[in-house]
């Protein structure tokens, strides 16, 4: 079975497709903006990568969201709730973690079925 890598770099690929599954690297928004804006930007990157991999957000299987501060949970969820397709919510986990840079507030990691 082939493995397809999208935007492959030395350390990582932005997406990897194996069989009927699409695995996305963690996506972040513009550092220094608020959690809501970073969430919107990260989810837009998720959508764009899924499209390039032959999938879309209605085919999401699992999403992990890391927040720099769980105090941002409600603000992130407000953006998430407006973005996720009704009736197609994936399995999801959300936790607090120190992200790659202190001005990142949210990181979104996703796995989806290929269309």
C-alpha cells in the first residue's frame, strides 16, 4: 500500500495518506493573535490540507486540540462549534500543553477518512 506525503519536509509532513486514512500534522494559527483567531486559522489549514488529500471535514474521524491554557476552552469551542459539520462531529480530545512557542494558543491535530 502506498504512502503519500503532502508538504514533506526534513522533519515532518503536513499530511500523510495511507490507504483510506489521512493523518494531519498539528496546525496552528498566526502566533500572537487571540485563541479564537488562532483556532479559526488552524481549522482553515485543516480544511485546506484535507482537501489536498482528497477528504473534507465531514470525514473527520478524530481530532486532538492542545491549548496553551485551558482557560481558553470556551473561546476555542465557540469557533469549533461554528466550524464542525452538524451530525459529523469526530471523536475529540482537548488538553493543555506547552506549545512550540509561547505565543501559540492552540494546535489542532486531525485524522480523517479519505473520500
